[in-house]
C-alpha cells in the first residue's frame, strides 16, 4: 500500500492542460496546504516541462486544449511507458474519443461537470497509486 505524501515540499505535481483557467486554479486551491504542486499549461510543450522534474505526476486534460499536439504526445509517451496518469475532462459530444484515448493510457474520462473535490480526490489516488508502483 502506498504511503501518504509528505506534508511539506513538492512530492508530486498535477499538471492541468486547459485552454483557459478553470481546473488549474480550482486544484491549486484544493491542494494549497499539501505537498502536491499544481501547474496550469495551455500547450503540450509546457506540459513536458512541467512533468520533467517531478517523479510522481498526474495530468488533467481539458480535451479541447491543444488536441492536435496532445494526441501524438500521449501516444508517444504510452509507447515509451512514460505516460503519467491522464484524466480527461470532456463534453458529451466528444464521447467518440473515449476508447481511443483509453488505449493511449487515459485512466479517467469525465463527461459531465465534476466537482473540484471529486477531481482532486481522483488525482491524489492516481498519484499515490503510481508512487506505490514506482517505489516497489
């Protein structure tokens, strides 16, 4: 069973890829007093920079953000077994993409508006799960 994250210092990072600020600031508030750092990005190249220096990460992707570059990036990371857990926030009209993206490593597909608390809990669970896998 993975241990809890330390209370101080950056132990993990949630990277939020979104076209405009919504989930990034929400998750920053949710993890304000924790060892989980939250970074917002609007381009895939910034995602790469944000995950480079922290071992345990989760990626929250607003599916409309930088889709043309995100799909190849995700496919490449999965082939190299370096993909962070990816949580996609989408609209119901985008459901046709779900199973393709799950085959590329997406671990959660949210069709409806979820609460910040639900998304924060999901991120924490996947960070702890990947930490346990990497630590063993």
